[in-house]
């Protein structure tokens, strides 16, 4: 999926969780991107919360991080339209 056009708190929270897990492993973005099979600039934009990440890429990133994908998305919610 493409870059988000508006601020999506769930995307930001997901990106933060990915970054935290990556740093626990002491991995660079480049290394994690290679493991996950995504481009480094894509991973960077995910960590900044700029991407509405597809299910396939969530699974790729989770597998590379050696974590269940559910842990990365647990508790995340989408705000209702018109409510910010």
C-alpha cells in the first residue's frame, strides 16, 4: 500500500513497535529490510508511520523480527472518520 496521506496513529504505533524490536536485536534498518525482503527506504517509512502497511509486509517484517505478527498489531485501532 502507499504512503499515508494523513496522520494515522495506528501506523505510527506499528512503526514504533517495529523500530523497538529492531533495536532490541541491534540490527540496522538495512539488515532488517534485507531479512524481510523489503527495500530499506520502505522500512524506514514504516518505522516513521508513513505507510499503511499491507498484510503481506506485516507478516514479512514480523517473521524477520522473529515475533508473531499479532504482537505488532495487538491493540491498535483506527479512529473513526471525523474524529481525531
